[in-house]
C-alpha cells in the first residue's frame, strides 16, 4: 500500500493543500478563500483528493500548519485535520508557518529569516539554516512574536548577523514600514502560501508525527495584542 501524506495550511487568508505519494509531491492546491475557510475546506479537500482518485481514508498521515498566523484559520485547519486523522486512526505532523515560508530557501542551502505580520507593531519571525542533510530546517533564532528591534538584536548574535540572511515574508507591505528603521534597504521576498511546500516539509518532518489529541495551536502571542 502506498504512503500518502495530506498537508493542510489555513494560517492566512490562503487555504493550501498538498499531497505526498511515497515521499514525492503528487499535487497541490492553494486558494485565497479569506473568511470562507471553515465553510469551504471540507469540499476543497474532497475535490482535491478526488481529482487524484483518493479520499481522506487513503491517507497514511496528515500534516497541519499549527501557527503562527490567523487565530481563526489555525483553528479551522487543526479542527479539520484532527477530525480526519482521528476518524482514520492516523497520526498528524504539526508544521510551522514560518518554516513553511523558509523551506524553499533552506532547500537551496541558504540561511533564511521568515517574517509574518503579528499586529501591535510586532512580527512573527524565525531564522533557519539547512540541516545536515539539507532537508529539515534547523532553528537559528526561536520562533516568536518580536518587536523589530528585538528581532534584529537576536539575529546579530548569530555568526554573520542579520546581513547573512535571505528574508522572506507572506505580506511584506504590512510590516515594511515598521521594519524600515531597523532593516534599511532590506529586501523581503514575498512567499505566497503553497500546499506543495507544506507537503514537502511534512515529509521532512514525518518523525514529528503525533496522535491527533496531542496537536496544539502555536499562536506565539496573546489575542489582546491586536492586529491592524
């Protein structure tokens, strides 16, 4: 029987699905659904898998991005994934939205800083370098909701500092103004959420699979920080 891993990401306005078949990317689907994620995700998943002649019952493992990101989106993705995995007696691979953004650069052998808007003058951020085999990202700076000044200070503590990083983000226009004083001239490459990237990271992280009951959201900040 073939091994299939379905990865799900609802941490932003985008809803993304990706499928691995025997460790190779079989397909991906990403749609900007905005606030319609909860209503559309079940049908979207059924359509996506159905086009490949599959259903959730055929999955060997599931993966879900548990944050950071949209509080509501995180809940939607986790609820759907945990229910599907629990119903089939399967395990779930928790994924980080920041690692997903950084994954392409890490695969290319780069040191990557990933940032996402957290609200309240903060950014979600993490920094990574390739692991020994070049597949699984290794954390250089702990993921967190940073004030830009604190993030830069943390990055300057690692060899090469902030200048050695390739910067990526999901919506640079939201935080460039806040970062401008700390990152003059810094280019942040936009990374649109893509299910294929999540699925490939899930394959690299398959050793982290846990029982559905143990899946936890990673908000990295309290709701009262607010967002613009």
